[in-house]
């Protein structure tokens, strides 16, 4: 992989990191995120039973979304760290290069297709 290719992925990953962080800030009002702590905000809608049920459902959705975003952010940060370490695009399992088509689709991919298929 040449440096221009890696720089292109770094820019995409930084953009993705900013988008995910913005989404997390929107549902948590936090600037830093802790995967082991629920930070989703609770929206009070009203005092009626229907309102309470809606509040619980909305909160559950926010918690699930928060978890998925935190996992995604963690993967992006790991990929950025690999760029800095010169290990970007290498499979964590076998050490071979991850296919460029795979990286184009999923820049934070950490397994080559062969190892991914073995995992499933």
C-alpha cells in the first residue's frame, strides 16, 4: 500500500470518527465516551402511563444506538492507531494484507476475507 492510499484512508477514518462522535454527543450530551457506562440521556415526555412507556422505549433505543456507535468509534480509533504504527491494512489473525476492496468498503476492517470466513 502506498502512502497516498493510506492518507486517503486516514482522511476517511477521521471523517468517520467525527461523524460518530457527533452522533454520540447528540444522544448523550457528553464529549468523551465510556463503553462500560450508559450515558444516553433520558427524555421526560410526561406523567401519563403512555408517556412513561414511550420514555422507556426511547431510552432503550438510545442505549442500543449508543452501544453500536461506541463500538464503531472504537474500531475507527483502532484503525487510526494502526496507521500511525504502520500496521494499517494487515490482518490481525494471519498478518497478511487485507484486500483493498475490503478496505474500500470497510476502512476499519481488521481481518482479511480468508480469516473472516474462518471466523464465521
